[in-house]
C-alpha cells in the first residue's frame, strides 16, 4: 500500500522521491513526497514487530524443490493420453475431479514449471514468454541448448537482459529443459497451434488451447493447475504460490548444484543492484521444508545423498 501511494505522489503528482520535509523559509509549507515522511517511515519499521506481537505472521510462498518436480513429472508422464480423446461432459468432470487436465495441459505445465524454476523467473515473466524469445540450437553429437532472451524484466525495465542458456540433462529427464521444450513444441504441432505469439496459451475446453497468438495463459489458471498437480502427487498445495519456482530455483542452484552466491546473483539478474536481503529471503525461510532432519546435522552415519554424475561423489561434504 505504501509503495502504491509513493508511486501516485511521485509519478502522477510529480513530487518525486524526495523526503517530505518542512520548508525552512516558509513555516507550515512542506515539500517532497508525503509517503516518505519520517512519521510514515517510523511506522513502517515498527509495523512488522507489532503485527508479530498481535499474532500475525508474514508467510512467504514455500519453495518448490527437485523432488516435487520429479514427482509431478513422473505422474504427468504416466497420465493416460486416451482421457483427452474421450467425450468430456460436465457430469463426467464432476464425477472425476482428479481429471482437471489432460496430457497436453501437463506437457505445457512441465515446460512452464521448468523454465520458471531454472531461469529464476517471476510467474508473469514466464507466462509472457513468446516464441521468438526462445532459440533452439544444435551443438552436434546429440547435444542441444536453448537460449531464452527476454526483452525486459522487472529488474531491467529498459532492456539489456542477459540471456538464459539451458542445456541437456539426460541423467535427470525431469530436470531436462531440452526435453520439456521439445515435448511442448511437438504438442503444438499436433494441435495445429502456430509457433508465434505467446508460448503458454489460454486453455480451450478440457485439453486444448487457443490458436490466437495473443491469448496468453493467465496467472490465475496457472496457479490453479499448479496446485491441482501438487494434489496429484499427494502434496498440500496451500503453502505454495506462483513465486515458489523462483525461490525454489534459487535454492536448487545454491544447495544442489552448489553455485556460488555471486553466480546466482548474476544468473538471476541481481548483480547490478545487489541487495543481500533479496537473495537471502529466497535461500532461507521457515516455510521451506528442511533438507535433512535436525538430529542428522552432526550424525556421522547420516545416509549419503544421490551420486553426482560429474564427480561420482554422494557425500554431503562437497
């Protein structure tokens, strides 16, 4: 609310972002932005403390993790394709709420989830991807890569966004962006959806999509489908939101791929205006499920993790 008021006074009323102060030459006359006054600033600083004491807790969306993406991938891969080919009636949908979407919808969601997760995209940035933003490149020897070039982002309103370059991951098909993109591209060809305009399209019927290049999938539909997919694999969807992929991707790069913080900031677009609070609020939150149990932190007999395909190690002391 304060940000909105600051915007109105600063942009619409032309008062800028100067602090609200009394003019020393004219008593009773003030200059600057009223929402940036000392009184309002003091109120906002103490607001969180007073809300916590009153029983209100600020909760961030829980981060999605690789295990959840894998579970949804395996479920969607095993989903029967014949469900989409049968005649769908309202009575049938009411009797089978577990069939909230067909195979085509799940193929699109797999690419949407993975692109937002690996590229640390906000949900609106992922939903507004267009076909000309994605470049499929063949490197030879069955190696491919995808280059995603966004014209602008929230952190780069005037352009200058560095591209996201994604490669094969044959050891983990649920984390392979090449496979997910190829599956959705093939589905578009089968449904006669032109590869122009928005990549993620508005839903039409049970398991089809709009052929209009300007019909993008809305954030409300995406969130509903995402939470239904979580229910498919037995996960409570209430703690998750559209920001779960950005937070989860950040944690995946730090704790699974073991990227340095500097690389994560550069990849996510935080390198120019670095704010330690921005990056660490994605890495640490009480809403996220712990990776290991409390009693296993110092346990010398703690079971090893998955084997790294690059170095062959499975210990937790890398």
